[in-house]
C-alpha cells in the first residue's frame, strides 16, 4: 500500500492504467515467460515512455498509476524497466477499494461499479488538491473512462480486436502533451 504524503510541487496530474496501457501485455505470474522488454513492446517504445515521463515530471505533472493489477507486480516491473523514479504513487485494486471505502462509506454500490471513475473524482480531488480539469486518466478500457468527461480529461488508447490495449503509442503521447500544453 502506498505511503500517502501530500505532494508539494505538482499542479497537474496524469493517472495511467498499467496493463495494456503502460505495457503491451498483462504482467503477473501467468506470463512470467515473457521478458520485461517484450511486455513493454521493445526498447524503442520504452525509450519513448521514459521521455514522456521525464517531460511530464519537468512540466510539473504528477504521474500516478491506477491499476487493477497487484501493486507489488506493478512496482517491481516499473523499477526493473526504469520508469518507477517518475511515479509518485501506485494504486492497485485493493488500495482503490480501501481509499474509496474511507471517503465514501455509504456509497458502496456506486464505487464498487465505477472504481476508477470515483477514485479520480473523489480521492484525487480530496487528497491531491488538484482540480479535475488539470487531471488526465489514460486507460485502454472505455468503461474506466465513462462518466469522467465533466470532471477530468480522458484518453482511451488504441485497442486490438480482442478489446485489449495495445499500449501507449506515439500518437497518444502527442495527445498527452497537448492536454497539458507541453511543447517538445
């Protein structure tokens, strides 16, 4: 579970999904036969993500991961590929559930159904004190983005025919830069 300390210098936030968004596959014990680089989609793609994360951080954009995968897997993977240094928090399905339960104890049916959306709308604004319009959620699943248009920016990345994400591409990186008015 992440140790929560209020960020000091960030005025914008991007929340990335992990599996099939940061990566091009799902990580965990079921696909341990794949290399880290294969799961990332190759060295060139990894280099593009490192440049994206470095640029966002320098522009004052806080980077968090909001994933239904297990935090330990996500954290280990990000450390191994050299992206963890840019990430301020990793929220997995358990920490999303715990945090929403604390903030909205009587809204069980809503946050159970719309975990990422309510996490963004409630927890992000209350904990990070960053206005929703300065936040972007990047995900490969449209159902995780539905209902957020009036609160924050959303970016659905390209998905394959099986509805699995193909990972952030160069065109998505450009959209992220445009959202935060970053010129590179």
